[in-house]
């Protein structure tokens, strides 16, 4: 047959070139670890990424080498993503909030050759350096004036780049070659590495820009509070380059006061973070009486968003979209954009839909199966194991860890229990390991937590199953009060009455000062189950 379309590999070099050529002056604003702010643009980021690629090549780095970062969200970290991939390497973003042993494990498992890190982590790096088996160079992401004194032989990031070839040509790579590496949180067993390819990253970024995903365009001013070390800040450094959007980066800052000032000062209209960040923001806004400027959209993921949070932001003119995904999915799988059918049903239906985890993006297939592995109907009530597949979903873990992780048809078991309704909205009922089995029926800890957080005086809430001689398990509600609040067990049970099924009512309520969280901000229920293992339920 005569006729064909052109083809070229979908690589990150082409992505950053597009941003630099077509949106050269669009700003990237960072709050720096050293203090103050820094302003650059896509053209300068591309040029500095080239210099970094040249500098790493001069150090002897070669295609497929893993280059680690231990850093906050700044322009330098964005440069690292593109520069490392551009020299053919693999950008391995390490979560600095992991325990020392976990960081050492994943750096050694990845066989990282260079570690680029922010000043914040000098003590951490010095502490673990003797245990890092493959790191050859330690590069501090700063300039000469801020270089720290250290027992290590440190290199200066700005000097590494400034002395390198500004006209470095991106190393030619196949689109399925690896570009990024991110490890799971490892709440049970050792973390496992997910290797992102150039192709999967570009496709994921393009999908993230679409109207029913993050709706990112050249006029968007995006603030990813979600860290780059957490699945590439949910693709925003890549999606913003696809669209030529302005990118605002908060560096090491996660507090309400700093984020509010940044949102207002930079005209941020779209921001992304886990619920705990926005809970802190709401408390700050209530206490200060300040507003959110031009912010009109939030994407919230990592854990379920309570109805009370959606309503609180709606009262401030900000629309919340649920985001669901996982490290194994690059990470976005679904986003809660409304459909015409839902909008036509009114505000209450729209709110109910927004409390779900959203509809699958093109590029993600999902289904729910029962214990016999038969497909569950899309009726919004039949629940089972959530399976996914697609071009940015993991096929195998790095180095083959975990063995075969997909079935014969390529489906990956997410570990979530979910429903899907007739409009395609998926709702997480629970993690399979967290669902409470009571008298042969399932109770969703997530729905209970979301209801409990709406009670006046409650800061955070968690629900776990506690052994029961008759019902197998019953729910225990664990609550953190807001500062100065005096909410009681009786208050909690009274508030929940009528808001949940009677047989879901927690058998007991306990109050603690702080809930344990994983390094990515999720509730660490393994720790809670251990802490309350011997808890005797109230009569």
C-alpha cells in the first residue's frame, strides 16, 4: 500500500525541546533550599539540562546508568530529570523521608553511580555514604557560595554544568529505553523498583494534559506540591513541558502559610497534593482569614478525599478532582472529571461522583473481578479486586523482583478493592489488606474515615479492624483532635449516626496525639494494627 505517516521515538529530549522552542519564556519559579526564590524558563531549563547531560557524560556516565536524586521540587530537580534522561541515563528519584536502611537498600539495589542531592540532606548523605556500594560521585544541588563543609569529596552542581558543553546533543535512545526509576513505598517487605520508559512517560504526560484529566495548557499555572520523588510529581514536570505551562515549585516548603503566599503571588490556578497538605491549608485559611487568589482547581490523590474537604474548597470557589493511581502506573490511572450525565443530575450527584476516584484515562484499562476472577458488573455496588493494564502500567519490577506481576492477559492487581459504576466512575472501597470483614460482610475503612473527619473537632481519623469473638472483626475508630478541641467518643458516635450503615458503627473510639504515615503521606495502618493489637472493644 502506498502512503505512510512519519515516525520518531517518543523521548524526553523531544519533549523538553518542544517546550524550549515553543514556550521559551514561560516561567519556572522555585523556592530554594538556600532561601529566596529563583526564576527561570523552559528555554534555560533545556540549556542547563544539556550542560548537566554533558557533565555527567564527562564523569564517565553511560546510557542505562542509574543516576540518583535526593531532592525537593526545584528547577534544578527538573533539570536533573531531563538532563539524566538526555544523556541516556535513568533518573532514580529517591524519597528522602524513607528510613536510612530503605534509602541504602534502594540505592544499592539500583546500583546508582551518582547521587545529586539538596543541601537539606547533607547530614543524611554523610551518615549513609559508607554503606552506599556503587555511588562514585556526590553532587550538591547548589552553587559554590553555598557548598557545605564535609568529610565527603563533594562536587558542586552549578560548576558541573557550567564547565560542560552547552551544545550537547541528546543521546539517541529507543522510545522503550528506560528514563526513570521510582521505588514503591515498601510498607511490607523491601521496596520494589518501577522502571519508566521514555515512551510511557511521554504518553502519560500527554494524557495528563487532557481536559478530563488535569486540563493543563499554556495558560495554566501549575503548583505540584506532590514531590518529584513521588512518581515524578504526578507527571507535572513533564505535562507542563508538553503544554508549555508555567511551573511553580515550593522547594522544601509544605506549610499552609508558604503555599498560600506562593499561590497568590504567582497566580497559581491548579495545584496537586495529598489530602494532609490541603487539610493543613484549610486550617491556615480558617485561622488567617486569607484567600487563595486565582486558584480554582485542585487534584488530590494518595488517599481518599473526605466530603467535608471537597465542600470546604467549593465554598472558596475551588473545584476538587479526585486522582487515583500508584507508583506502578506512573502514577495516574483515573481522575474525577464530571460527565454530562452526572452534571444533569444536580449538585448532589456531582459531589457524590467527586468523592469517587474518577474515570480511567485513555491509556488505562481497568476492571473489577470477584474471588473467582470473574468480571464484576459496572453497577457501582459490586466490588472486588481492581485490575489495570496499559502502556504506562508496570509489566515487571526492576531486576524481576516479585516475579510475574501480571496475568496472562497483562492485568496488574492493584491490591485495591473497588467498584465501577455505569458511567465509568471507579471508587476504592479499601485496600484489600485494610478492608474489615465483619460477620461475612465487608466494611470500608475509607468510607468510615471520610465520614469521621467531617465531625467538628476532628483533625484526622483512621479505622482498623479489631478481632471480635462473634463477628470476626469490628471497626475501631482512631481519632486525632484538632488543637483545643474536646470532641468525645459519644460525640463521634452521635455524629456518625445516620451517616453510615448501623452495622458499620465503630465498636469503640480512641484518641491519640498523632497518626503514623508512610513516607508518601499515606496512613500507615500496619503500625496502627500493631499498636492496637491487644485492644479490647468497649462493651
